[in-house]
C-alpha cells in the first residue's frame, strides 16, 4: 500500500474520511486496470437473507460504483460479492453451491475477484472451511466491519492473496458512506443493529452482535436526505424495532421516533420491520392508529402457538398474550394486515403443540405467514436440546400448516375486492404486457394497465379481481 499512501498522503484515522480515502485508492487501481484491458471493470452484488442484508448490499454497491466498477450480471462480472445469510442451514448451502460455480469461472477469467461478507462469515467454522477448501476467494469480511469495505478492497488489490478480516463485535456505527439504492422511490433505513433477545433457536444475536440504536437525529437526517432525493416510502429496519432507543444516552421510544419521522415532508409511507410481540406497546398502536403515513401492515412473528414451546424458544410471551395483542391491534386498526413468521418442528414440539400453532393461525387470520422448518444452528441453545423432531414429522406438519396459511390468506386478501386503494407503482409487469405493479398500504400487490412512466408514483386503483394473493385492477 505504501505507493498509494504517498500519492494521497497518509490515510486519515477518522471515519468515514478514512474510507473515502481508500475509495480514491481503489478508484485509481480500477482506472489503471480498465485502461490495460481496454474496457470498464464490472461488478455484481448478490444478497441472501433479510432486508437488513439488502440494505447492506446497497452500501456495498454504492462504494463499488464510486470506485468505478459498473453493474452487470454475475456471469460477466470482474468482481463478485456475496452478502450471505446463515439464519437457516439452507442459506449456507446455497452459498457453497454458488462458490462451486465461481471456482470454474475464475479459472477462465483469472483477474476476477471474489468476496464474501455478511452473517455467515461471523461463524468461525465457516471461515475455517473457506481458508482450507476455498482458497480462490479473495476477500472475506463480516457484519461488524462492512463499513471498512473500501479499505479491505484496497488491501486485497495490493495483496493478491486471500484477505480475511472478521470482528467479534463492535460498538461503532459509521454513518455517511456512499449508498446506491435499488429503487429510486423507496428505501430501507437502519434504525438499529444487532439483537439482544437470544431466542433459543436463532443465530442472529451471535452474528449481528448486541443491540445498538442509531441516534434519532441521524435517522431523521438520513430520511430527510432520502426524501430530498425522491424517496417517498421508507422502511425502518431492525431485528426488534419495538426496543429501539432504550439504550441510547437520551432514551426514546420507537413510537416517539415514528412521530418524528411522520413530520418529514416528502415521506408519504412509513413501514417497519420487525416487531417483537413482547415489546409492542399501546403507545405504538396509538401512533399507528393516528398516523396518516404509517402503512396498514404489521409483521408480528409468532413462531409457535404453544406456550410451552414459546417458553423453550425464549420468546417471553404466551399464546394467550399473543392472541390478546393481535385482537387489540385488529380492534384499534380494523383495516390492518397482519403477517407473521412460524417455525415448525422446534425441539420437543409434539402434535399437540403443533395443533396450538394451527389454532393461532385460525384465530388471527393472517394476511400472510412465512413458514419455516426448524433448522439447527450450531452454538444456539436449541441446537443442544435433545428431543429434535424427526424430519418426516416436520414435513407433515409443514405441509399442513402451509395449506391452512394459504387458504386463510386467500380469504383475507379477498376482503378488499371492489375497494379503491392508493398504490405506489413499483415496476413494469414482467408477465403481462402493458401492465404495471403497485403496492398498497397493506402490502398487497395489484397489477393494472400502465407504463414505466408511472413508476414511483401514487395512483388510486379499483381492485377488480382477486387472484388469490394479489389483485387485478384499473386506475380510477
Ligand atoms: N428478528 C426477527 C426475525 C429475524 S429471522 C424476529 O424476531 O421476528 C427471520 C425468521 O427466521 C424468524 O422470525 C424465524 O421465524 C426464522 N428463523 C430464525 N431462526 C430459525 C431457525 N433456526 N430455524 C428456522 N427458522 C428460523
Ligand atoms: Fe432472532 Fe429472536 Fe433476535 Fe429475532 S428477536 S433476531 S428471532 S433472536
Ligand atoms: Fe440472515 Fe443475517 Fe438477516 S442471518 S436473516 S441476513 S440478519
């Protein structure tokens, strides 16, 4: 690195200035390499996992574009980066599968670079395996030091070998780095990082670290900037947004944050993810009820309907408490859509426990539910529990649950037929020519005649035909 250091002076020690310095260092390298090859260098960011990872990928993209890489499909990319997830075993297997393909591609294109980051890299066994059997990977970093991406990339350009930098945890929140949004008109906004809940099946607290809230001023400033840049819909992101702000020097509730976000001009829709039922306050329900901007959708993961299993999961609520909460929300905000996450086959789950889950699904009548078969995650308390459920029982329960969830979701979706809803147009419909797709406040999609000029705009649409989980409509 010494040469570059001379070119630009010593690297600043403060963040984010330090990263802007390394962006310049990388830019120079990319320029030289492009000149040599007589073509631009290209990149592809592939995201696995949740909205938080998707937002992180926008940060990676922002930096890569600033450096001078141009976006492309993975097959043609000079720089390929996977932002990984490890919440379930499947997510890991996918990454190894992809790496197998990349190995061959790299043989044909020797100046190709491969980087891996995200939650899976926070697991020591994964990094060990990569170091042993995947030496063709150039750069490996984790969730806590993603802000250092430009610096690590500069190091990697210089080194030629495999660079691995994983932090165990961090207190740092680095703001104000470049970000390239996937959509011009909507954006995720991190309000907190990490998780302190330690649900016994879940690996997220281990790979994302302890809960850290961003200061409300920083969040507001980011949203104001987004609004000025044409964003009208935002989604506030955190593993448990209901505990936002509790550990700040000047504590503030999530409901109060929402009140402040509501004041921001130019923002028309506010969403948030995810709400833990144990921390959902009456104040929040009140704010949602009074708000003109908070969307009529609440994702409220139940995980199981059995109080016994919920206790073993360390969820800190019972079936009865959850049902009472769902009922209160429906009473206060009647047009709200409720969605949830459900795990089937947590260790020790019996047919009776599972019947309780079905009962909750019937009672709450979710608009949608994401169902998962329990996946054993090394290092979590549940992985050490003895009575793991047999795969054939899991499969049977999963199929039964899915059938119920889908039939109820269809009925729930149909309840809006004939109404006029305001939608935000998101994209041109790939399947039906001359149609666009818009999202309603309650998160349902509607397809209706229109063209690309409508993208990012709001229209009132009559919901004419319910097609199960979405609608066909026309602009009124
Ligand atoms: N913080 C969010 C969830 C993040 S993970 C919350 O508490 O609601 C998203 C979903 O993945 C979880 O809600 C859960 O349903 C599922 N999940 C997490 N760990 C899992 C595991 N080990 N096996 C199967 N599903 C899991
Ligand atoms: Fe995982 Fe529970 Fe934290 Fe959600 S709240 S991320 S399920 S530990
Ligand atoms: Fe996966 Fe990490 Fe999100 S493990 S679900 S990408 S926080």
